[in-house]
């Protein structure tokens, strides 16, 4: 095990259970976001969403 990982785990042990869950939730969300960002389908969706932002806004306001 790397020393950096050991430091992180040691730091986690100092937190309360609730704080540990928060850290894990945030790390998981970050990783999921990173995986989505690397996915070409997700990138195409985001591009489409940006291009059609005005259309979506008008639909929402109607």
C-alpha cells in the first residue's frame, strides 16, 4: 500500500462515521462525474444540451 493511501486511510479513521460517509459520497460522485465526462455519448449529450439551451428554456417557460 502506498504511503499516500495510508495517509488518507489514517485521516479517514479520525473522522466520525457521518463524516466518513460524506467523504465517500463526495468521492464517489466525483468519480462518477469523471467517468461520465470521459464517455463520448455523455459528451455528445452535453454538446446538444448547450446548442439547444434556448429551445429548452422556451419550452420550460411555455
